[in-house]
C-alpha cells in the first residue's frame, strides 16, 4: 500500500487562459495510479454554509463527466472522515484545521490523499484548508468582489482531477490542473484528453467535411487549420476539438450562408467535433453593375475608359448609329458587363 499526497496552492499567480483552441497539444500529466473502473464514489456531507459546499462539490463532480467516460458518484448526507487512518475504502471530503495532522503550507488550499496498490487507486480523500477564506463564484480568481476569497468549486474540480489520476500540468496550456488556482473553472480539452488516456476511449477522431454550392465561388478555411476548400475540404480532428470555419467569397461573389453542423447565417461557423460532421457554404454571384464610363473624342477618334468591375470578365459597348460619324451623332450607348464564369 502506498500513499500519495498532492498539494495544491492558491496565491497570486493567475493562469494564462489561451485564446486558441489547442487540438494537437497534449500536456496532461498522470499521477501513475487510477481506478480499476471509470468511476469513483465520494461520501459528501460538508458542514456549513447551508449546503453550499455540498452543492458545489457535487457540481464539481458532475463537470468531470460532461466530456469524459469517467463518472463521479455521490452519496450525500453521509460523512466519511478523509483523515481516518483506518483505510475504509470510502472516499471522503471535508474542511480541516490541519492537513490530517500535518501543518498546512502558507499558501496551500487543499490536498488530495490517494491510496493505491500497484497502480490501482483504492481510496482518495480530499481535505480543504479551513484557515483559508472560501466561497463559490465563477468570476476571475480572487478578484473584486472576491478579493482574498478562494472559489471552493474550482478548487474542488482541481482536486477531483487528482482523485481520478491527473497530476499537475504547468506547461502554460489551458488546464484546470495547474499547480496554482486561476481563472479556469472547468476541465479543459487537455484535462479531458488526460482522462481519456486513463479511462478511454482512446483518442477518437472525427471527420469534418465541408462543401460548397450555389452559383458563386469562394473558399472555406478553418481554425485550427486543416481545411482550405479550395481543394482540401475534409479533415480529421480529435474528438472534442472546437473548430471555427470562415467563408471568404471570391471577387464577384457573395457568401449566402452556412448549413449543416448546427451552423446558419453568414457569420463564422463554430463546430465541436463530437461526431462526424458536414457543413456547407453557399456562394452566390454578386450583381454586376456596369462600370463608370468615360467617353472622350479627339477629332474623329473616340476614346472610352472605365473602372473595372470585380468579377467581370469583359465588357461590351454597343453604340448607334453605325457608322459613327461624330460625337453629336451618337444617339444611344449601351454598356454591358460580361460575367466571369465561376
Ligand atoms: Zn493540485
């Protein structure tokens, strides 16, 4: 039987939340032990605050099951001492004056104690530092109006990440498993990938297919990259990847809108790869207005000039009568733009 103590800190450092969606970076760290099944049960009866801690802890347990195969189960109104030296096999949680007899570090918020045999977790207990100031909020960490107050729920999410087998991840990627508490409140893609590595499914890929239709022309591109349609209209992405598609009409065309994949309208199209998906973009030919014509004569020579029209392949000028016999003799002009074939 071995014992692992995972210490988690509060403090002034705020984690950077990356704006881009990381789809190919896997930075999660594993503790080295995990449950034999993708589930663990906590006995939860945290005194105080009219049930606020119990509700927040249950909410934190739920968050780990949203995009993973792991499920935390809860037995409420049943206290299990997380510091009970007799290994009960039951997982408990509470606020404690000390870390089960050891002194808290000056910035330690909570500690997860894991028991395991070989690499199999047999019990895990979570203790929160009672000497700290706690509440539940979702605004930036320790900022007004919660300056100096720790958000119990996001720390619980973090500790439960340890309870299922994740270690600290401090490479700078967006994660709930950073050593220091920050603005991240829910498991991120990297955390979800870590759970998938522990409990499956193995990383699943889904294909995003894009199509174009309509009388116009244009390009569909993706962020993260992979689609430039154009010629590259299909791409395989890791399950859970969030993709933004952008439609750029060619000169003389307009973008008429999205369909499929839950997208509509003419803004950007965002899809999350929870299954194979297909998205179509409609491009229409823009109405071609005749160019502005400038017309001058020098003696008997006539010069016509005009501004070019985007998307126009050529221009035809009709005039009458024929033959032309002088500026005063022109009684009609017809100016027509030829359309560029898509
Ligand atoms: Zn931690």
